[in-house]
């Protein structure tokens, strides 16, 4: 349908092609089938195109020359790959996520230990000379951030640094404070 035209967008596939698409869902995901049949666009959109075809066919399979048994086989295959309908798959994903969290925590702990040894080595003039403190600091900060994200914690904590009540400020006063703060920041650079 061209831009500005009114009416329904007609299907981009004929019924025979839609039948082939539907049957492909027994062993491929919506996204894989969409790519196989040349559907272009964003991942969510191309999957939605195939999902809509499957939905149409499930409602009236006889219009596409398909039996209820065929629809059940395709639906069973889709369900076996669905996270929502497959508790075993959901449990496996949870285990992988937990394992990843554990590995990330291990990296964080090991890096923190190496950083501690590196700092002690500066006192003793020995130790982990081949690792720069900056590299360790960067690695540790990344590991901490990722660990906090995986544990649904914030990665940035903002404190209220001033007892000033900004709700009571007039716009002119607020602008004046902002300009003064800007001057201080520029002077410190």
C-alpha cells in the first residue's frame, strides 16, 4: 500500500506461500522464517509478520488446505520453543543467568584481589608489575557495574548534596545558581 492510500494493507504473500511459511515454523523461529522468505525490517516487525500469518492460519486452517493435525504439530513445535509454555526451558535459562552472575562475581572478586595485591606491591616494589592499575580499575568498575545490573541494582547512586530546597526557588534564582556552578566547573578544568 502506498503512503496516503486508504484501505487495508493486502498480504504480501499468496496462500500457497503462507502455507509454506506456516509449515516452516515446525523447525524454525518466526525470525528465521521471515528471513528465509525475504521479509525485511526490524527484528520485532519481521517476526510479527510471520506471527500474524500463523495466527490467521490457526483460525481457519481449511482455507489454506491444512488439517487440524498439521496445525497441532506446528503449534506443538512453537510451544516447545516458547519460554512461556516450557517451564524446563525457563529453568535452563535461569541456570545460565545464575551461572553468568556467578562468573561475573568471580571476575569482580579476583580483580579486586589483584588490585589489592597491586597496591601492596607498590609499597614493597614487587608483585604484579605487568598489569597496570588503570586496567585493573577499569575492569573492576565494569565487573561491579555488570554485577549490579544483573542483580537489579542501580549502577549510579545520586545523593542530594545540598540542603537547598529547589522547589522554593524562583526561575531567576535557579538560573543564577546554575551559571555560578558552571563558572566553578570551567575554572576547575
